[in-house]
């Protein structure tokens, strides 16, 4: 039983690494991005919903099915327990995956050099502050970097 629960936790945590502003999707490789410049005028911490890759549901259903099949004394009880356990385990696994992968990020409000204002949500691993000059990289995703021209 301990081993099954530990396996569930391990499988759920495998796909939960958070994206950072230096993490790009594979579809971004080899594509051109538009670059503009601006100044951060406001910063806000926001909640980011957890991911639902399906891993939690699958692992939970499998674990619940195995555990549920151990209930009862007859063949029908084993089958009913396996089905009920799989359904319940899938629901629990799905919710666990969402809870484990839920996180926070930073929303940056940027006044661009052309006078327009945009908002970008990403991590703040670079330590951006209000008043910082930034380069806005817009491709498949939008990322901020320090504007080293100024």
C-alpha cells in the first residue's frame, strides 16, 4: 500500500515543473520573434491554475482499480470494487495533479516605447522591478528580458 501511494505521488510530480521566462516550447526553436521595448509600470502576483495532463487521472484510476479489486470476497465484489476504485481513484488523481501543479506567477504591466501598454505573465526569476527597462520578445510565447541598450 505504501509503495502504491509513493508511486502515485512520484508520477503526479513528474510533469509538474513550472515554466520560467527562460523556458521555451519546442515549436519556438527556429522561429523569428518580434522585439519591442518598454518600461515596467506595475507588477502583480497572479495565481496559475494547475495543469491537467491526464497523468494524475490515469495513475489514480490504475491505483484505485487495483486497490478496489482487493475488496470483498467473491468475483463480483472484486470486479465492482475494481470499477468503483478506478472511478474514484481517477477523480482523486486528477484533482491531486491539479493541486500539485497549481502555482503563482508575476503579471508585468509594460508601457511600450510606442505609448501602448501590454501585460505579460511569467515567472520573475530575473528579479524585474517597477521602472526596469525591458525587451519584449513576442513569438509563439511572450518573454521579457532586461533591455541592455540603456
